């Protein structure tokens, strides 16, 4: 049995894993943590703890208290979250959501390669990918591919390759449909090796819904992934994005929040959360969550990018410009991260600087992050230019295209935004017309 909670994984056989890797626990401490996780938030009495953790022996209250203190120390990576709670006079409980994973076969994506050189290449790929720059992601993709040249059956490397292509896609580093195709190819290779590979299933479902416009197929993949492993935080967050595409913003907010409960260190979803609160009309909560994202991740570009967007939508112009500049400073080589500043400048009336920045973004040697230029052109009174950008984002297959239906900065264009069903019908009609012409 495996349990996921607050960014940790506890396996009854393998022990405790945290954000930095394996965490050593003594035998009794591990037994007590497993007992509390099994109870799933219910209070476990001191007598039950004594019977299960110290069978056949007398366990004093102090022995139990010491064990709980050692467990709390082991979980110190989440100091702001009261994971293990003592209930005075009653016992102890787990105070965060716990997700169980029963199927032992699901660990396939985490199984190592038999080749140490393939493992080393994948480790290097993950290390370099953390920078999220165009150059670092290109190196990560190349290192993953080399790992797969060494061991074509290395499931974790196929999943990592799909993940790196997905990051390049959502950060507008690679052309969306091309990156999506490569990510799906890698995910399918992982699924050929393990048909219940949750990370691969989640990425494939996300792309089906957001890039290919097939929301039903995307939700099928993501919901199946979550049935297999309800605690996989990436699948939760991606499912939240797809719920937004499907016209369910409040459910999307809840799902992204669940992803953050499962992994409080997920900086990407920490930035998404305030955006989704804004899209759901929760303005005060959105700006509070955005500021909290910066507090937690002061060196992560996406935290400032999202805060600039939320502040701009709320007409907090000085804050929007300041955080937009910081996002640009942290990601000088990623034009998408510059768009929040362009919009903030435009909405604040700094027309000349906004236009100069947008022209620089358009000249960059990357796919144009068109969806995020829409509100800037609208603010400058350039409606036709904004409509053209919106159409380009749709044609590109930009995953964020659906955001335009909820972003208050683009409210005046909502009648121009196709729903996923309308996009699918239009695509099918175009394909049918092509067949008729060829016929």
C-alpha cells in the first residue's frame, strides 16, 4: 500500500519519500506513521497505537509522544502544515488529505533502468530541466533521448521526455502542435511498456483536451489516471486545467487546490491557482493567493507572471508592472514570460513602452504567445489586432486558449471564442470538405 500526502509518499515496504528523496524512519516510527495514514484522518487512540505499534509490550504515553515527535521532525519540509496532529486525551491523527494507491504495478514509471548510464543521463536531464529556460529544456530533451538510446524500455525516461515536451509547449518555447505530437508519442511509448503508466496517461489526456480539442478523450485519460492513483498531484493539476476547458471553473479551482495539498512545492500549480481563482470570479482570493505564491517561490518566474496578470486584471497597475518586470528579469529568454508586463503597461496607459515590448516579443525566435497579447492590444484600443491574436492562438493549438473565456481582461471578446465542441465540429467539417474536394 502506498499513501500520498502533503508532497510525501509513504510505502509500507519502501518507507518514506519526501521532496528531497528518501527519509529514514525507525521501525516503530514507520509503523505508527502507516497506522495514522491507514486511518485517513480519523483519530487513532493511544490504546490502538500501543496494540499495533508495540504489540505484546507496554507502551507509555511518553514513548508514543516521542515517536510522534520524530515523525514530525521527519516531515519538517512542510513546517506550515500540521501533518501529524495530537488530539489531547484521545490520540493522534493525520491532518491533511491522504490518497491511497493500491496497485503495485503503478510503480513502473519509478522503476530504474538496468543500465546505470541511462539512469545517470535521466538524472542529469531532470537537474538541468529545473531552470525551465529554452536552452535547459533542449538539453533535458536531448539527455532523455540519449537515455532511451541506451535503454529503450526505460519507462521513466519516456515519461520525462513527454513532460519536458509538455513544459516547452505550455511555455511557448516549441510550436504547440509539434511539441504536443512529440509529447504524445513519448507518452504512448511509456503506455506500451505499462498500460497503467499514470504520468504518461495524464499528459496524453491533457494534450487531447487542450491542444487537440477532444475534451471527452482527454477527460477519459485523466480520470482513468486518477482512478489508478488519486494522489498523483500532476494529474490533479492537469485535470483542473481540462475542467476549465470544459466550462467548469469552480471545479477547476478545487482540483488545482487539491494538487497543491498533495504537493505544496508545486510552483507551477501555485501560480495557476490565483489565475483560476480570478477566472472563477474570486478576485480578493486571487490576489492573496498570487502574493502568497511569490512569498513561497521568490525566484520562480511563473509566480510573478501570474501575480502580474491578476494585479493587472484588478487595476493594481503599479503591482502588475513591478511583478511583470520581475518575471521578465527571471526569464529573459522566454518571451511568454514577458507578456504579463506588456499587458500591465498597456492597461496602465504606458502605450509606447507596451508596444515596443510587444514588437520585441513578436520578433523573438519562438512561437508567438498570442493568447497573452490579446488583453494588451485590447487595452490599447486595437480590437482587430486582438481578434487576430485570438484566432492565431486557436489555430496554434495553444493550451491557454480556453483561458480567454474567463479572463476578465478579454471579456469583450467572449462572443468570438469558440467552445471545444464548436472547435471539434469546425475541424470535422474542414476535414469532410477536404475529402469531398479530393474526391
